[in-house]
């Protein structure tokens, strides 16, 4: 997967989490956010690039609606 696809998946999951109809859906998107960030970090590390300023594990802790 290329970096553009990884970034797209990460941003889309963030938007979907904000509009999730249920807490369960929000938590699922939150997991996707974290997974996408991990894949981006892995991709950058494999290319010998720094992760400074790039997505980290940003799973929503309490950001999902009750």
C-alpha cells in the first residue's frame, strides 16, 4: 500500500469516527485510526524517514459519544 492510500484511510477513519451513529462504530473507527497511524509509521521507518509530525497512535480515548 502506498503512503497516499494510508493517509487517506487514516483521515477517512477520523471523519467517520466523528459521524459514527453509535459508540461501538466510533470505537471501531478509533481502532482503524490507530492501526492506520501504525502502518504509516512502519512505512516511513522502512524508508528511513522520521515520524516527527506524522500521525501517531491517535485512538480516541473518550472521544466517542456515550
